[in-house]
C-alpha cells in the first residue's frame, strides 16, 4: 500500500470517527439536558405539593410564587409560618418518592424575623445513613422580609442524572474503546510502514556495499581466465591478492552487520578495565583531523573534565567515540567545525560532540538510535551505511550504565551528549 493511499485511508477514518464522536457528544448533552429538565420539573412539582399541604394544614391562603428554583440544584419555598422540621421532612420524602426522585437531599428552614437558619438536615434514601447537620442554606434576600422559607438542595443531582443515561454512557464507552482500538491500529500501521521503509533502505544500502567487492572479485576471476593474464604469473598473483582482499572485506562487512544486528544491552560481553577517556578522545581526534582537513575543516578540543577515568570495555567505548566523531565529519555540507567538550558533574563524565552539519529533523530524532534506521541525508548521496552505528553506540553506552542524548537543529548541526560514571 502506497504512502498516499495510507494517508487517504487514515484521514477518512479520522474524519468519520470525529463525526461519530461529535454526534455522540451532541446527543449525550441533549439527553442530559432533557433528564435535567425532567428532574427540575418533578422536584418543583413535589415541593409545590409540600407547600400546598402545609398551607392547607395551617389554613393559609395560597402565595403567588410559593416555589422558586434559584440555582442548578437549589429550590426555595415560601410559607407563612415556620414548619415543624420532621413534619416537613416526612412530607418532602413522601412527595419525592411519589415523583420517583429517590436522591439524597438537604433541607433548611429559614426564619426571616430572626434572620437565621432554625433547622437543617441531610436526608438519604439509602438505609443505614444517619441524619447529620447540613450546611447552611444560602440566604435568599429577594423574598418578603417577614416570611418563612425552607430550601431544598440536591448535592448529587449531576450524578443522579448521569445514572439515568445508562444507554448513552454505555454507547459512549463503546465509542471510546473503538477510538482506542483505532488509534492503536493506526499506530501499528504507521509503525509497520516505517519498518518497511527502514528494511527497504537497509537492503538497498547493503546491496550497494556488497556489490563493489563482489564485482571486483568477478572481474579479477575473469581476468585470470584470459590468456594474457594466465601466462603472466605476476599478474595472476596480483589478481589473486585482489580476490583475497575483497573476499576478506566482504566477509568483514557481513560479520559486522550480523554482530551489530544481534546486539542488545543484556547480551553485550564487557571486558572490564580502568582506562582514560581523554586519551581515547585525543587519539580519535588525531585520526579524524586528517579527514576534516580534507574538507577544510577542523576539530577543536575543550577537555575540562577533571575526572576522566572510567571502568568498562575500552574497545567498545573507543568504537563509540570513533562512531560519533565519524558521523560529525561525514554529515556536513560545508567545512566541518567540530567542538568536543568534556566536563564533570556529580562524578559523572559528560562528553559533548557538537558539529555544524546538516542537523536532524525533530520527527527523526526519536528514531535515530533504532536498529537499521537511517535519517534521509538530502544531497549527501555519498554517505552510505546500514543504520547500525548509532544503535551500536546507544547499546554500548546503556550496557555501561550511561546514557546518550541529542540536541539538533536542521541546517545548523547536532550535539551528542554522552554520560558515563567515573571511577
């Protein structure tokens, strides 16, 4: 499947899921609003019935506005006398049960003459929960100052309404699981696509690297078969030497790929010894200074670490430093300017190798240490490899209990930071 097809399929799937989620959110909100409206209406009617019952008992005339909803979950009722608390409680529970509002509520009785809450309680329809003193009901100042009021609060109203939306909550959970599954599927598809590209790139690079020695061996063998060469022992010897050298080179490349490809931090066999990292760095710089000079570049050393001896495998660590400096020299469009710095921090040796090369895109930075992965090098087509160098570097650093990090800006260069414990 081509990249274009994958992008189209993923885009259409994301749009479809987005529309489904948007529709689900819309209908859940609509269903919640409907349930809330029904809850408010039933609560309003039930409290109005309680007020009417109390007025009939007290032989009072009906008020013009006996019940008001003054908050999302707060109702206030106007009566002409302070009701007996437990009678009010009994009437409220009866009417709420009749209206199928089996939800915990708090009520408070307010006396305007004394400007105080004269009684307050929390009522639960669940058995085993004792009555406890309620929070004070907020004072309402726009009723008549010589009246008597009681207020009812439903503290868990939202939870109660959500429980009524069982179908919508179930469907929302199903859609959420579908989104998770879809996201995971997309992740797997993209990962497989990326692995396919890495594998293709690796095969192409491997083919290129192996073609040259194979071709040289073939040409040398053909030359030996010709009469002009076969009659000349010296030339035969020369071509045999070429075949041996190219065969050794071919064997070395294959073994190197197989060894590094099978490498993992748990399987690395380290030859432990104490050695000087500054000494290795100086030797490596002497080697690569010639290559940098061929490009009119230079490698600058800033070795400031006071503690620069570590315990580990000297051969592997040497290879790590050579790999990093080699990359710094190779991946540049201009004259390479490489700065190598060392410092100590809390008995840790920190090595920074900074270059002015092509840099690495942020999208590639998380993958450069993965096996076989190669960052596209733009117009640097002469830079070949298997995508194993940085994988090897990270594996060895990790096996030594250290860590490696990267800071890079495309077009400006990269800085690799290695941390190793000192002795």
